[in-house]
């Protein structure tokens, strides 16, 4: 395959971003928009909240009327959903959580802070202006942006959109994904295993990841380690999908046909990335359609998908992945020298992070229990305990669903 020298993770991410399928747009109701990516900017037509509201059950007053021991007659009562009243000087007004504040009132005293008296309610102490009032527009002013193009809509987004009275919106259409699992040794779950066979996992976790990311799987096929079969499967997948993900057959063995197949069917972008695990990965394009060939080892394939494919997925939606990066001490160190940059699944522990999870290109367990990834630079010797390493709370690792937001302009 042309261009078969190792490239950096950053260069691989940039080359993937040369390919951007033309996603359509569709209008969906707010109740069905969870996990979709916004294709139009949304602003609130009203202030949030739309009027001054009581933050708790109590008595609306003018702060100037309240002193320690003051007794104020109760002039009225307002429930949530009622029209606001008007408070006269020297009076109190009974209000309940969410009710509009009466005109002229500037504070709400919680009911626990007063007691009943012969002439009204008795206040134990003075109150400041603004106490227990949710001011009109304190969350968003009318016309303020609620969500931007490229934001992946979360539960919080949907609540905010609903509070603004927005009932539908334009989102990007779901990218179409085809999965080609390669390997003569792979059997489907539930089948009896023959000699030298293992169960195929990629046909399960990749469609699950696509669904979690908001895409649609249009085909999943398994093919043996046969060059002609692999070529037909990839060619067919390119005919129906925006993204084709293959697994297996991408290294340098006698039965690793994917690099040559990609070179025949598409324009290569890269083959082999400077990362461990996950070095065996290739990518190519056919016009605006992308093929990413992942390792047959589940752990390596999973890591490559999270480090390379997930950022591309956010990019084609107009967003960028949200993930915290920092420098942390590696508690316990790491006992082996490093050739390519090593991506360690680590847990947060007192004082830093620890690489005490199972390792190996075939291991998925570490991605289930990790809090993030620590990156040991290329050429590093044995890493002593306490050495500072780059740490990335990676979307998709440790049960975190990838999330993205509008890319900065």
C-alpha cells in the first residue's frame, strides 16, 4: 500500500478530516433529538425564565418593610400558573414555588423563617433584596443562543430547548456505516467453536458504537481471509455507506490483504499509525466516502476507533470531541520501554493515575474499567513511579459516551 511509513496520531486525524461526506439534514421533534447533532443554530424566543418567579414556598415582600420582629398582614396568595398580583407597601403576599412574583415585591422569605401572628406573619430578621427570586432571564435572555451547529444534543440540551418552547429542529442526517469483519477463524456468538476458532466481536461492538454515536448501520458482513471475498465486500460496502469500517487483515502477514485491497479500490490516506496498541490501522477514500481498516485484535481496534474515528465523526458533524486533558503522575510507573507512543488504560488513584489494568492488543477489559488514557512518549525507557505523563479523559473509554460540541470558528 502506498505511503506505508508510520505517521503520527495527529497526522492520521488530519488526513481523515480530508474526507467529509455530504450529510443531509432532517427536522425532528425535540423528544426524538437525543444524541443527534444540531444543523441549525437555535436561540430562545423568550427570556428564561420568562418572568420573576418564587424559588420556594414563602412570602413575597418589599425588603424595606421587613425588620426583625416586623408583622405584615397577608394581602393575597399566588400559586404557580396564576397571574401575578400587586403588593402594597407594608404587606406580605403568600407565594409558592414557581409562582410569579407580585408587582412591587423584591424578596421572598421562605415559610420556615416566619411564624403566624395575630396581625399577619412575623419576620425574625431583615431580608436582602432579591432573596429566593428566580429573576426573569437569569438563565438566558430572549434571543440568546441555546445550542450551536455541531452541538451533539444531550439531555440537558433537550430540557433547555423545551423550556424555550422549541418543539423541533434541524439535525444532521445519520451517517451510514458498513462493517466488514475479516477473519477465517471467527465464529458467530452461539455457534459451537471449532478448532482454532474464536467468536467474532467486531460485528457486535462496532454497530453498537455506531448506534451510540448517532449513526445507522446499513450492513454487517463477515468474510474469510480471502482476497477476492474481501475486495467484493469492501466494494459493495462503499456503494451503500458514508463510512466503511473493516477489522482484521490489515497488518503484514501473508493473509493480511486489506492494505492492497484498499489501494486497488480507493485512494490510500495512510497505513500504520505510531501508537500502541492500534499500530495496524489503514485508511483510504473513494470520493467523499471513507474506509478505515482496524486491527483484528479487539483492544487495538477499539482504541483506534476512539482515538481516530471518533474525532472524525465529530468533525463531519461540525463539532469537536469534548475530553479533558492534563498532566498527571503515573503512580506505580510502567515496567516496559516504549517504541511507538504507548496508550495506557489508566484509573484515577490518589495522587495521580495508575496503569494497573490488563494490557494487550486483544484486551477489552481495560477500556471498561479505565477512567482515561495515559500517553507514554515514543522511545521512553521503563517509567518510574511518579513520572508525569499526558492524561486524556477519553470519550468512549470507561463507559463515557463520546460527546461533541460546536467547533470553534
